[in-house]
DNA sequence: TCCGCTGTGCGTACAGTGTTCGCATCGAAG
DNA sequence: CTTCGATGCGAACACTGTACGCACAGCGGA
C-alpha cells in the first residue's frame, strides 16, 4: 500500500476530493448543443476554422467526447445544414400571386445563405444525403408552391430556379467571405481593388466596367448585389412563366 | 575512421559511388508538370485525395520540392483552375444565331465541369483571385458574344446565365462524384437508392416521383441529366431574350 | 583549375487535423 | 449494494500543409 502511487494518472494527487465536480452549470453535451455551437463557429470563423478540437473546447469538453453524439464530422455538417435550412421561409401554396411567393422563397434562401456563407459550399460538396427533415419539408413546400402555380413539371422548374439561386448565392457568399477576411468594409475593399481590376481588364476590349457601376459599387455595394440578384431572378421567372399553360399570365 | 559510421544519414554507406545519379529521365520538375499532374490526380481521385506528398511522389520528387515552383497549395489549385478553363469553348462573337452560340458555350462549360468535378468546388471556394489568363480570355469572349448579341447590359446577362450553369453543373458534379465513390454504374446506383427515396417522399404529398421519370432514370440517366440541363438553359435564354431591344427575336 | 553564386531538391520538424481505443466515472435499475 | 449501460476523455495513429536549412549541380568569372 505504501508503494508509490503511480503518479502518471490524470490527477497529480489521486484523491477523490481533489477531483473537480462534474460541471452541471453548462447545459451538458448533447447533439443539439453540438450542432448549435458548430453553426455559431462556422458563421463566425468560416468553414475551414471549424475543427473538432476547437468545437470541443468551446463546449468545455474534450475533442473526442463529441463522437458520442455525432458519428463523424461530415455527419455533423449534414446536421448543421439541415438545422439552418429551417430558417428558409417558403410562403404557403395557393396564394393569388405565385411570382411574389416564389420571389419571397428565393430571397429567403439567399439571405440564409449569406447569413451562413458555408451553406452552399457544404450543399455542393455532397451530392446526396441531405434528406434531413427540414430539408425535406423545404422541398415539399416548394413543390406545393410550384404545383399550385400550375406548372406541369414542377420539379423541373424548381431545379432550374434553384440552380440559379444557389449559384448566385454561392458566388456572393464566397465574395463576402473574401471581404470579411480582408477586415475592411465591402466598399473600401472594392475601392482598393478597383485599379488592379481595371488594369487586368485593359487588354480585353469587352471587359470595361461602366462608370455608373464603379460609382455604385463603391457607394452601396450591398444594394448593387441585391439588384443583380433580383435581375437574374426576374429573368428566370420570365422564362418559367412562358411554360405556364395559358392564363397563369 | 573505424568509428561506427553514423548510420542515421540518408545513405547507409556514405560513399559518392553509392549515391544514385540524379534522375534525368523524368521530364524534371516544373510548374507546368506539377499542375498537369495535379489535374490528373484531381480528376482520378477527387479533391480531397490530393495532397502535396502524394503529388510529389507521383512526380518522383519529395513533397517539399514542389514549393520551389508553387507558393502554396491554394495557388496550385488556382493554377489548375485556370489551366482547365482553357478547355471551355466559346464560339466567336457576331455569328447569326446568338442563342446557338451561347448554348454551345454553356454546354462546353458543363462538360468541362463534369470532366473535372472539382472545378466548381474550387471556383466557389475563393470569391476572387481567378484572374488567370485563360479565365480572363474566357470572360472576354463571353462578353464579346453577349455584346454582339445586342444585350444592353451584357455583364448582367452573363452573370445570370452562368449562375444557372455553374449551379446546375455543380450539383451534377457532386452527384457524379457520389456515384463514382459507390463503384456502381449510375443506373444501378439509382435503382438501389430508389426505394429509400420513395419511402422518404411518402410523407410529403407533392414529392412523388412520376413513373416515367423513374423509368428513364434507371435506363439512361445521362440522357435525363442532359435534358434537365437543356430545359433550364432554354428557360434562362427565353428570359434573357425578352431583355433584347426588339428584333433580337 | 578553382571559387563563389544561384537555383533546385529534399530530410526534418512543427503544429495541426479527424478518428480509434480503452479506461474512468457516472446515474439509474435490479 | 451491485451491476450495467451511457458518457467523458487522454493517448495515440496516420495524416495534412508548410518553414527551415543543408547538400549539391551547373555556371560565370578569375
């Protein structure tokens, strides 16, 4: 008994009293808490800053403890995607103005994608597997909307529209991520890069940037982005409207 | 001299003769060779299988030797993107049928993106920096095409169209990557997953998959994808055509 | 012929990553 | 009180991108 107490253990003094109580102030480790914190980290620090160790640290837990609630990091990302999908608002089907409803849904997707700039990246990385409940109900509501609008092949129309919406949102999110990393405001960032951009475009006859656009980009870049998105959205909606069997306008 | 020859060195016998000649059979290490091999690896093994060590090994070189020709892995990816961009064919501006020309350019982008399924991922990851020469000339040719077609704001039209094209291609590329990882043919993969998909859609009234589509998906899935892409492309082009000042049809 | 220089390859090392394994500890059930 | 399943976690493994400094090849000039 008087043998040296193998002092290699986690506690220098192997006494029950020296050991700290289990912390119950923190809301404990649970799948939901993990996903919530992961989303917060992704939003704040970007997609490549999220590591299981850092996430564990923020939850006052060891890195490997997370694996009791989540099979793998990829699965965690799927859960995060599904969680965030719930933020997208799709108006109920059957309203009088299908274009307004679809515009609302598309805009809601965009603002969600810009609030969580990693969303479209993760969505694009895995071609499948996103059959989470929130994602399913999002799809269902969209399908209902387009069916009620009278589209003979609603899934085609949805695929077309959201290819545009996702593509555009993804580009915007990537841009905003770059801006955020620079630490400057968007307008300052643009102003600083403009000379280089114009020098690069100098050799190409058709790439000149009109003065009015330079003006707006350095004044209210967010408004310019809003307008660009709205423009493309109208284009796609116009094209889709032509597929409507008469009278749907 | 009879002391034990510190056998920790790279060569067991530290003799000039034991050392192997510098290999000159291999075409030497150069930036171009590195980029070419990187693209080959990306195409064959996917984006997350590319590591500097494996790439070095394939070039009969040490991992860190690559850094003499390439500043960082991100830079290497930019170079790969630009290299691959040269494969996209954009018809010359001023032809009689702008729709056919734009359709050709969009289709060429798509096939390139499907041949290199990592393209859209990398494109989306960095919002900027892709001002490589090939990418610039690609943009220039597109701008020329849309300007000649008579669009008052060609950059808006291009942005709209390619948001759709990139969004759609990205989704397809991700899907094909998933299929490839399964080791099955696309049709088999679909057939195996269909029951699960239908079970998942059972609770949602508007998500049923029409029988004709199930039929085609399990028979000639590539043709179905072609058709979906073409459908959305026509939609967008119809919408764009409405912005043409009269007579452009 | 020799010297130094510059460009190139690379072995070693560092700080990180996702994930596995086995041990310690807990609350609840028998 | 004992037993058991669930949970936390330290250590370890096989990787990753990349900085650093040494070794050496070829070359221009003395």
